[in-house]
C-alpha cells in the first residue's frame, strides 16, 4: 500500500534486536524480524502504522520469509 517508512522501520527493527539484553539474537533472526516489520509497514497505510509485537509475530507467521 505505502512504502513510506519501510526502510526506517527495517533499520529500527534490526538495531532493536541487536541491542537486546535479555537474550542473544543471531544475525539471521535480526534480519528476519527487520524484514517482517518492514513488510508489515509496507502493507499498511502511512509511514508509522500502529502495531505491537503480537501483530508482527502474526505477520511473520502469515508471510514466511522462506515459504515451504
């Protein structure tokens, strides 16, 4: 719907996963989460749609990065 904000959201998600203190996150997990958030933003209207972690997890489940 709208690519505005997709790059910013990708970078923000990537950096937020890399700075987690509660668990070690692999580069692959960081990239997968960043791609999911960026994809969600791209499929939404506006540069900063409302979401929470549950929303992004559901988006990842419905739109796998590597479909079987």
